[in-house]
């Protein structure tokens, strides 16, 4: 077994769609980023790469590369996961935190779990998404940013 951790933060800005966990979540603001801004999938990508000892998402998909402009983060996650699989690993489980003052994410958690499980070719029960606020504190609490965290446990098959 090997464990990996992932973290991401993206600013919330007007004029962007909010894409989180592979879903479009209705909100007046969206996550700014070179890709589609889906920091939850970025955190999961980093957790998987970390667990497999394969570096990080920035090495694999540099944000200076025009190829990844507005890229679907699900595609990036799948590409990273292919490398993890080639090393002989399967996913035991993924656990995530989304720390956002708004919108309320509870109605979307189970859909995100299903989407993430689909990308990683595992049963939905192996993915857990938790949503928290930041109790009004700092940039996250003001609604100016969203933080996403993930851990991944891999098993060598
Ligand atoms: Mg990111």
C-alpha cells in the first residue's frame, strides 16, 4: 500500500463556470485557472501521483503549455492515472475535502463521487467527498477562493 496527498487552491472569479469534481455547479463565480480550474480533480491527480512516487501535476501538465489552456481536468486526471496503472497500482480509496464558503456543495457530493470513481474505474464506494466552509475566515471564508484536498491509497496489484 502507498498513500499520497494532494492540495489545491484556486481563486473564485466572475465570468468562469464553476467546475468541481467533474461537475458544473451553478454559481455566479467560477475557479480561475489555466485549465478548467477543477481543483478537486487537480488535488486527486496530485494525491495519485504522490502515492505512486511520480512527482506532481505541474511537472506532467505545465500551466505554461498552451495545450492545457481550458483543458478538461478529467482528461488530465485520466492521463496521470494511466501512468499510475502502468506502475502496477490500483486505487484502494480516495478521500477529499472541498473547503468553500459558497455555494453549498452537499447536493453535489454523491454525483462528484460517482464522476471521480468513473474516471478512476473503481466502485463509487471507494470515493468520498466532504464539503466544509471556512467559518467565514480568510480568503476562502470571504468566498474569494476554494481549497481542495485529497488523499489516495494505492495497492500494488
Ligand atoms: Mg489547480
